[in-house]
C-alpha cells in the first residue's frame, strides 16, 4: 500500500528508503491473495534495495519456485534470486495448528 500511494508522485524510492531504515523487514503471507502488477514490482524493488544491506524475512505458503504464479516470471526470478542468496530457509510442514485446535474445540468460546 505504501508503494501504491507513492507511485503517483514517483517517490517510491523514498518510500522504500524509509522502510529500509529498519534492520529487519518482514513481509508476511506472500501468495495468499493475488498480487497486482504494481505490488509485484514493489516487492521486487524492496528486495532489490535491501539486497546485501538489510535482513528481509518473508513468509509464504508458496515455495519460492512458485512465485512466478504471483508475478511475471522475470520479476519472480530476480526477486527469488536476491532473496535466496545468503538465505536461511525455514520450511515447515504438517497440519495447521489453528485448524487442529479449532476442530478439537480448543481456543473456542461459545457465544452467549
């Protein structure tokens, strides 16, 4: 959203610079919803600007090889290339903890 807002007056670079003041940038749940072209470009520009300068953590239900489902293949390849270089990958598997708890009636409060 930040990048979309700054696209109108071409201050995307300044917006990314503001985000990159943090030592760690976290992007959560990539791939849950379709990504518009400007958002895909924004993710690439963010990752490119942070490359070898800042830590970036991304969570996704998609394997990095599937990022071309989210964005054009050239952007996906360049983004994943920068993300995976010097990366630590934490891959999880198994059932959803939230779904398992909900089906077991844990953490659920009845309506009164």
